C-alpha cells in the first residue's frame, strides 16, 4: 500500500467514524426527551382537536411500531439504521401519511436552486473584490474593507429581514415572500416559472451580498499575507514580470478560498435556514421551522441527517482533493 | 553635532516603553476604541437602562398589537402589545448573558483540552485531538438542534451550555498548536525540573504566554454564541421563559410584522444584534493586529 493510499484510508476512516457518531446523536437525542415522545405528540394532537379517537389510535400504533419503542434500544438502533439504508426516514408526525423523504424531496430542490447560484456568484465576486482591495490598496481598500466587515458581521438573517422590509414592503419592488404566487399551483409552464423567478431575486440577493462580504475579507487577508511572502520579494528582486508575480500570489491565496467554496456548498442545506424562514421560501429551512413548531421529530431528524451527510461528504471530498493538489499534505501524510 | 545619548535609567526606559505602547495604541485607536465604546454603550443600555427609564417589566401589556411608537411606548408595541423598548433592554441582557456563558464554557473546555493535549503529547494528545476533529466535522447546527430538542425546559444557563459544548473545538485546536510550541521553551523546562505538577505548570508557565490569544478566542466565541442563540430562537428553539433579541425576531416574523410594515418590531432587534456582532468583531480584529504586525497597514 502506498503512503497516499494510507492517507486516503485514514481520511475515510475518520469520515465514517464521524458519520457513525453523528448518526448515534441523531438517533439518541430525541429519545432522551423526558417521557415518551409518542405520548407527548399524540396528546398534543388530541388537544389540538380535529383528530378522531380512531385516527389517534392509528397514529399511536404507527409511531410505536415505527420506533419499536417496546424493544431494547440497541435493536431500535439497528432497525433505524437498516431503514435508513433503504432510504426510508419514517412517517411525518404532523403530515401523517406523508413520509419524511417525500417532504424533504419536495423542499430540497428549492433550497439548492436558491443557494447554489448565490454561493457561486458571491464567491467569485467576493474573491475578485478582495484581491483587488489587497493589490490596489488606496480608496478601494479603505472603502471596501470596513463595508465588508460591517456586512459580514451582520448576521445573514438580519440582512434578509431588512432587505425584505425595504425592497418588498417599503418600496414594493419585489413580492413579499413565498416561492411563487399563492394563486398558482406548481406546474411546468411559463406563468409559474416567471412567478418563481420574480420571487427568487430578493432571497438570492440577500444571500449573495453576505457571501461577497465574507469572501472579500478572507481573500484580502490571504493576499496581503502572500504579498508579504519571501518568494514575492525574491521574484521582484529578480525583476520578474508583475503579472507573473500576481499569478503566483493568486494561486497560493486561492487554495484556502477553494476549500471555502467546497465547504460552503457542503453546508448549503444548513447555510440559509433562516433566510428561507424570513422570506417564506418553500425550502428545507421552512420545512424545519414548521416541523419544530409541530414537534414533528421524524422530519427534524431527517433534516439534521441531511445537513450532516452534506457537510461530512464535502469535508471528506476536500480532504481527498487536498491530498491530490497539495504536495505538502502528501508529504506530511507519508511522515517525511 | 548630535548629542550622544546618555545611558537611560530604569524610569526613563519605562517611560519610553510606555510612550511606545501609547503610540502603538494610537495607531490602533480608531477601531479598537470604537468597538469598545460601542460595546460599552450597549452593555450600559442593557444593564442600567431598565432603572434609568424606569421600565422594569418586559412582559407588561401597554397597548394593542403593533401600536406605532408613541409617548408611552417609545418604540411601539410587539404582537402581544408589550413595549418594544423595554424588551430591547432585557433582550440585550439575555443575549449577552447566553453569549458569555457559551463563550466561557467553550473557552474553558477548549483551553483545557488544548493545553493538556499539546503539553502531554503521545496517546493522550491523539485521543483528545481525534475527539476534537470529530466534533469539528459534525456541523454544529445539527448538534444544537438535537440538543435543544432533547431539553424540554431551556433556561438561560442550559442554552448557554448547549452552545458552549458545541463550539469549543476551534479553541482547542488553536490552543493545542500554541501549547506544542511553548512546551519546548526553557522556562517550562526549568519549572518541570523543579518539580511543578503538570496542571500547575500548564496554568503558570503556559497559559500566561498565550493569554492574549485566549482572550481573542473568547471574544470570537462570545460573538458566535450570541448569534447562535438568535438563530436557534428564530428556528423556535430558544429559551422558554424570558426575552432575547432572537426571540423578539421570532415573534416579529411569526406575526408578520415585516409584511404589515410594523418596522419597530423587527428593525431595533436586528440593528442591535448587528451592532453587538460588529463591535465584537472590531475588538477581535484590532486585538489581532496588536499581536500580529503583519496585518498592520499604515
């Protein structure tokens, strides 16, 4: 086995260990609640009214069977894992016949369509601005740095709230929330699509702005650091062309930024939960929010599992890519 | 002809040192001072505000749903007809308290694990760092959501601890790196040879040398603690009694204050959260510049 393979194996081991521990958390924590969660939920449904005694009985039986609450905790865990392996996340408490994976499957495309373009565009713009600020200094740096600092210290949901108020309520330029007009039902036609686009801009904008700020600060710091490095001074003293030096700097400064991009894509599901809530956007954030309000534990667990898988996988892929592109890591992994 | 400088007395050297320090401080002044004054002002508002303005009950009903600002309710009322201005003062209190508890818990765990791992090395280090890496890779929002659900009653203290126990690994990792390099210093060897026990050695010979670093980490943790609390509250997993800035926002969103144009219900808590975060970030980055001259630019 080569040293590089050992590095990969090592990373894979940590990936699965972290995943397993996270899975145990995900399984165990809702079960640690004082009292039987099923009692609590069915009781709550009953006080809410609208449920016949028979429906209650049926739901109760379904949940007990679902969780196997009469069995020892280890066999419950085995059941949980084997169902997961088949892609079954269980039945939603609040939207009873619907299965969790269906609900998530409906919400996830909205989240991805909102976040992925925002992350990529924000990342590109932010890096260009940050690098420019570091090289040009002067007014650009003086103006950009404090602004980015203020914007990126602003919690992302705060900016969402303010944008929603200013651009949808105070000046009604954009529609005030939702993923599409409430008068429409989702369909593959032009009216629906244009309504979706109309509702898209505001949440998109609020995510891009935050992302640009954060990336610009990071890229500026990295570029300043590289500008000061010995290899830059040495190249300058040799009279190497300025553009060439900038290319060197850019390559080195970009490495952590690329990691940042990969990790941002990994945390895409959890990255803007509250933005979705603010705009009433029909994605994972809104699903999580309503599930928390309704104590819909299977859905909450499904969402946390999804977030976990996305983040862990992105981390793992970044580690592997680093092993390929960064010779320092290969060297360290082989213990030189 | 220039005068040959006289040998300096201790006092003169001290004064010169002080002057130098003051010069450095004045270089950093604008950002550091601005952050400090801003934070001080917010703290003052949260701690003494209720007594100064004689508004000591944030849960008192003073009007109807979303009354606009008036002489009795300076910033209007919220969805239950409670005074927004009073709630803000108590909201700052809660948010800062939770932030401080979370920051303290995270810093304590992080420093303990980091120093012990970095100083002891070997198996202990391997195990502690493996633990740290696992907690880092599992996204904190997942642990936060699951832990918050597991606790039926969430007091201020519980909230702070929940946030603290999920955010310590960053501190642990950084502190371990610092400790590993400090471990080989001579004064540490001297202390070890004179028989100081390990924990005492870590406390007296290692921690003082990275105190500035620990302070910086604490400020960061405090900041993220406050924001995490707000985020959890907006997801509906905040403290179950009392008011915080995040809980104010949650109610404002649930009761459609944004779409009905009741700006007083959501703009003030939004602004305060941003200001708290901004002041802490200013402090943290200017502390960073004091100790890392490469970041300084004239």
